[in-house]
C-alpha cells in the first residue's frame, strides 16, 4: 500500500502574502496536504518575530516538510535547526544562508530610502529581476500587485534583514534531508549562495531548473514534480 507524503508547510517570498504560491500548490498531486504561512503587509516583523509565527503553524502530532521561498529560506533554516518533532525534510527554493547581496552593492542597498523600494518595481524590473522577460503579463501584474500590497517601510525592513542575515550555524545543525531548487536564470540569488550551503550541508540534493528567480511561479508543475520526487525517494515513501 502506498504511503502518503507528509504535509508541506510553505513559507512565502518577500511579499509574505502566500498568494503567489497558489499555482505551485495547485500543481501538487491530489491528496498532498499543504499549509501556507502568511506574513502581515502592514507592520514590520523581524525574522525572530516571524519565526514565532511559523512555529504557531507547525503541525502538532503530524509529519511535515518545510518548504521556503527566497526571503523565507533563512527563517526555514532556523526552524529546521531546532529539529521540531515531525519534520521530515527541508526544501529551499532560490535560497541563501547569508545575504545574497555583497560588497558595495550591499552597502548601497542598506542606504536606500524607504520610498525607493516601491518605485523600483515597474513591470520592466519585475520581468528582469523576478519572472523573466517572457513571462505573461498576468503573472507580471500579479507579482507587482503583491509587492504593492506590502507597505514600503515593511518591504524595506525585510530587505534589510536579508542584507544582514547569517544562518550558517543553524544550517550546520539541520539533520533532515535538504533539497535546493535553483533557478538557472536567477538574477537575485547567485550560484555562490548554493555553493555556500553545500559547503555546510554537502548532502543537499540540488535541482536546477530553467527559469528566473520566482521559480515556483514560472515553473510550478516542474517544481512540484521535483519536490514530490525528492520526498518520495529521500523519505522512503511513495505517492
């Protein structure tokens, strides 16, 4: 008899709404249960405060997988490092264990005024940085809408948390299998971020897919298939 895959607990990207994960969730096989954590868009919460929010969503008495996108990957690493009961695997999409922006670019980003963050996301920037030049206008509009949903000072605070994050020590304490989904055309998170993770967790299963930074949105079916394959193989269950 086939065994059911664990529940997937999903942590969203910087928009925090979770709305951009709908296509990925819909691409998972029927019967795979999911929980999407939502972050508020109208007030600032640090990674530490968001961690408490995620812990409140961790299933009790149930096996689960933690899947995080970009901004939430350091947060997911922090949770996984505590080895919560029932956690079976950690999946990081376009992720990082320390700031993906380094050197003088990081210094410049730290000085950006709050209002600038809303102004630098017209459609052309959304395409170039996030979804790819060939993305549908529907997706471009949806991504832009979710970015606009977040108050500028909240978005600024999230960017600055990313710029100073460092979860190397926590990553070293993760005991469950790890999968890394890398977007081959990622313009925000360089391959060096993956190499950094592999130095600490060399057993990480790496999946590289053609696509831009928002890989779960551009390639939901391919990402879902690879995640299910990893979980089915790595956890010794079938679906």
